[in-house]
C-alpha cells in the first residue's frame, strides 16, 4: 500500500503540509503527471490522503495527509535519512552493476 517508491515520496512531500498538484509535481522529482495522479488516488483510497476540492473557477484541489497518513511521518523520515546517509554507496553499487 505504501511501499512503492512514489507513495513514500508523496507522503514525504505532504509531511510539511497541504499541497496542490503542481506543488507535488515540483517537489517529487521524476514523477510523471499520470503517476502522481494514480498515486494520489491510491493514497486517498487507502485513507492516507485527503483531497479537498474548492468550488472556484478554475477549480482548486489540495491534498493533505489524514491523521492515519501523518503517522507514516516517523517511518518515512527514517527511511529518507537512511537513503541520504547511504546515497553514495547506493549510487556506486548501481554504477558498478550497470557496467556488467
């Protein structure tokens, strides 16, 4: 449910607060519009994300974590810290294996 790459990155982006679609596109590096929309729908379906539509012209939509979604903050922050701490090792392994 939350173990895929994009879900973790979207949750991490939303830990700092409510965001609009284009803000998430800017913050989640490498995600396509289609994949972001699909990920947001999946997180909403699973009760981790709240989608708020404002009756404006043009319509404004904001995304935020639900209370249960915010409980992912600790694990996601620890995972992000681990990834940052080992980024060079992971990159070196990837490059070494790509040469094979």
